[in-house]
């Protein structure tokens, strides 16, 4: 029953920078416009986020990309047609935190952590599909990524990589949004081994 | 938004330095513009109710923004766009409506602004109708087939009004039909249709409809925390004299003490979540009490709403009350109080009566002064709003209420007569 997840200390990892990685959409409007266009073409968007963990002082820390001073996000992206979710997670985490020559096996996709749905072409997302909604516009799936004992992260220059302790995220939707703020609850089912 | 960003920034500088090991990254600052991309966090404070003091104007802007229409597609569904309306809780609606009655600024009223946005955003609003009295689980597909059943053909677009906080449908939608000709008379046809055991309520998309549907939904779209079978019925919690402003479960949980038994459905439809930063550090204040609706009335009506014959989670305490074919809220409320478990106290009745009298007299006096000033439209609107309000009160079925409503209707007729004479 227990899902064992090994967490290594932050100090095991090294960090470098790489060329900036820009969002596909420049504004919120264009983001939802593209979502809508895509929806009309290919239906509901399948997004995946990677939950990459380390530990400090025996407390899990979630690696978050910081943009500006107040915005944080998980490595995330859209699963392509014909691509499996796990493949999508590996590709996206590697695009975000790896380099071309980083083996994809660095990022072991361990388990589903949470599901979120976007019922409209708007920002609200919920961890369930509202009952009146038969056609959600986006399904976001969060996956736990098991790191190797040591590796190097390559962080796009336009982001800062931070390791957020779970207590910082817990009950803090105002600071991190509901998806990230829900991670402490989502992750509580795992049995973390602090190495 | 600007001020929120500033305060967040300040907070984060503090927080990050202390708690969050910075593991990499050169650019501490990225232009604020780029953060706009990432609305999930940034819009959250706004959607949480803006420090508990979110104003009407903000929420209306939100409605305004959401009035997009899409075109139909082959399966008729890609065009469906749900909408989120402003976050009203019962208290806010009541306040707005009261203010509407009492203040003299017609154009800034809730009805006025909503309709303005509708008129401005959607020149084809004549094609659109509002459909209400839906359960929260009535789907877009259900509405489409109801429209078809009513012989109104295809739907060009459809948007649900829902509670932004939790995504729950408020029980009404705006439906754009194929033409004005089809829309003409559509409400009458739609009102003949029953969906999930409820008769539809429909209206032309016009000045008053959003406000009216909002008011109705705030009176009944209580989070349906259905008591599990076997739990004590809520009357054991509220007792003979239910607290006027019960603390909702969420607030009590936040306060550190889980509620001993989940008080079902006593929560206002939208919990005024406090997004004020730092959320984690401050205990959240209890939500504001619903002003215009008695909480026990809410509870009773919600209990009725959430019961469906044959449904899975039936509280036996309410089985006997589940006849709710009525198509207006007043009726549902009136029925709720025939139940042995949810009779309002004398105090509550007196309270409601007093409130209704106040609403009635201030509406009439204001309507008269508007009418005398030649503003018949505003006078009519005021009176209609007052009638709606009184019809939704817990004593709607009582004789005194009927008298009040009758006098308002008389007054309304008089004004309408005057108005037609003046043209």
C-alpha cells in the first residue's frame, strides 16, 4: 500500500543556467484564445505538470520555477497528439530543467499526484469536473517525478528555480494558486524516505 | 490587480529570503508584464473576494468580460461556453438589491450595469433567453435538449452562471438562439419544460433578468452538503432558535475546531474566502451573514433542492418535503416551511415581515418620486425588484406578504399606466 519515494537533499544537485524558455502565449487573453482554438481543432487539452521533489531537514521541498517576484509554476506543458502522458512529462521536465543530452531516464515518472479540470476558457480550475459541465476544456494531470541521486539542473535564464518547503505551500492558495497549494495534501499519501 | 501585485511582492521578498532556498537563477526580476501570462495565481486574489470587500463594480466587470459568444459547430458543443458570473453571496445580492431600492442611481445599479454590459457586448441579445430554476447538476446537454424539446431549434451559444469559487452551477444559463424570431415567445415555451423534476423558469435576456436570477440563485444555490443518511438531521443543530448567523463549516475548520457534526447547507452560497496575504498566517474571518435570507430558510430550501426522489443521498428527515415541482423560489420557500423540521421561529417571521414592510415602503416612495420626476423606467424596475425580493422571503406565502405584494403590484400598474400615458 505504501508508495515509497526516495528524496535526496537539495545539496546533492547542481544547478546551471541555459537559454530562456518563453511561454507560448504572451498574455492571458492570447492564452485562452489559443486554448479555444485548440479546443475547436483537437478537443480538450491534456496538460501535465511535473512535481519534482528534494528534501531539506527531512521536509519535502517542491521545485518551482519562479517568474518575477510573485509567480511560481511547476514545470508544465501540453501532451502532444500520440504522446503518452509519461512521455510528455519526461519531455517537458527535460525541456524545462534538463539539456538536450540529458537522458530522459533522469526523470522517472513515478505516479499521478492530482487531476485538475478547467471547465471554461477561463482561469478557474477545479480538482473535479463541475456537475453541469460535460465538456471540460483542459485536463491537467500532475505527476510525481523521482529524481536520481545526483544530477544537474539547467534552469532557463528567465526563471529562477526555488525549492519550496511544503509548509510554505500548505493552505496558501493566495500565494501559489490552488493547484500548487494543494500539493501538501496530494503528497501526503506517499511515504518519503529522506536520504 | 496592481496593488495586489505590490503587496504580494513585498510578502514574497520576505518569505523567500527566509524559507525558500534559492537554488538557481540569475534574473531576480522579470518584467511584470510577463507575469500576466500566468493568471492562475494572479487572478486568484480577485476571485477570492478581494479581501472581503470586493465591490460590486469589480464583479460586474468580470461578468462583462465573460460575455463572449461562440459560434455553433458541428456537434453543437464546441460552441458552448460556460460563463462565470460575478461572485455574489446572498448577502451581497441582498445588499445590492437593497441599495438599488434605496439609492437613486439607477444607472449604477446591479440591473443597470449588468444589462449595460449585455447590451454593449452582445448586440444580438434579442436572440438570447435566460433559463433558470435548474439544479446544480443540470448539464449543458440537458439544457440543449430542453431547448430542443421546446421546439426552439439549435443553440448558438450557452453559458452557465456558476460559482467561481467552487465551480458549482448557480442554476441558470444564458442561451443564444438562432434568431430573434425564435427567441420571441421562447420563455413561455421553455416554462412548459421540466428538467430533473423542476419546471424551467425563463426570461428574455434583459435589464432585470441577470439580477433576478442571481437573486434567486443566491437564495437557493447553497452548497449542497447533503447530510449522509444516518446523520442527525440539521434541526438538532439549529434547535428551536437557530443562530441567526451560523458559522459555516469551513470557517470553523480554519479556526482549528472541526465542527462536531457537519451542519448541512448553512453555508452561504459562496464562501467569502479571504485571499488576503499571508493567508496562512491569519485566521480567516467568518463569512458575512446572508442578510436578506434567513439562514434556516436557506437550509430548508437547500435541503429541498438537493433532494431528488430516488437520489443516492437522501436524508430521511426531508423525504416528506421533497415535492418541489413549483417553479418559483417563493413556492419552494413556502413549502420548506410546511415541513415539521424547518419551521421558522416567530422571531424570524416577525423579522422577515418587518424587512418586507421596509422594502415595500421604501420601494413605493422611491418609485413615486422617480415617477414624479418622469423616470418611469427606474420606478418600474424598483417596484419589480421589491416584488421579487418579497416573494423570496420566508414569509412569502403569508397574508401580510400578499398584501404588500398586491400594493406593490397596484403601484406598478399605476406607474406603467402613467408611463404609457406620457409617451
